[in-house]
């Protein structure tokens, strides 16, 4: 059973996450509509919006995990698990960015890699993709990740 103090700490942590999420939302909207690369009122394209959403989601997850690590009421197992998840998030994010860069180096205008526990989804900006290009993308992904080719999904947008 949680003590009143622990409940207050958890509640404050959740409120803090809510405030940070709201602040990030406001700042991203200001950046998009006024100071970013897009003119005021213009919507982000699919790739830009995905990246903004991915960063916001990962930041929120990381902050939640850090609140577990920094909470004196957290068990050693919970702290160890949260630290392992933080490291895994960083590794996944770094791997996705590396793959996106390598795929764009093949000549695609833009690319997104979404690494999940089941599949690794690669979304490229192209009307069509040749079998040679698909094989190049597949080769990069399987080489960099060690994942089986059957786990890779290639999608064009």
C-alpha cells in the first residue's frame, strides 16, 4: 500500500509530465507556425510530423522513466528496469537515425524508420521503388540491425 507521501510524489510527477507535454506542444506549434522552416499556417508533411510526434513521445517516455529513477520510493528493481529502458530508448533512437541517414544516402528524398518489437518499418518518400532499391534498403537494414529480412516492411509514401 502506498503511503500518502508516496501518492503525492507520484501525483506531482504526473502533473509535471503533463505540464512538460503541454509546454512541448505549445513550443512545437510556435516553431511550426512562426519560427520553423515552414511558413505560418503551412502544415508539416508526413515525415516532419512523424519526427515531431516521435520526439515528443520519446521525451515523454524518458521523463516518465527518469521520474521512476529519481523517486526515492522506487524499488531497486524498478530503478534498474527504468535505467535499462532509457538505454534501450537511446539505442533504438540512434539506430533509427542512422538507418534514415543511410537510406536517404541511396537517393530517397526522405525516410523514416520505426523500430518495433515485431517489425522494422521503413517508410521512404517515393512514388515507386525498384526491386534494386528495395534490395539496397533491405541490405542496409539487415546489416545494421541484425534483424531478419522477413521482419522488415518497406512502404512508399
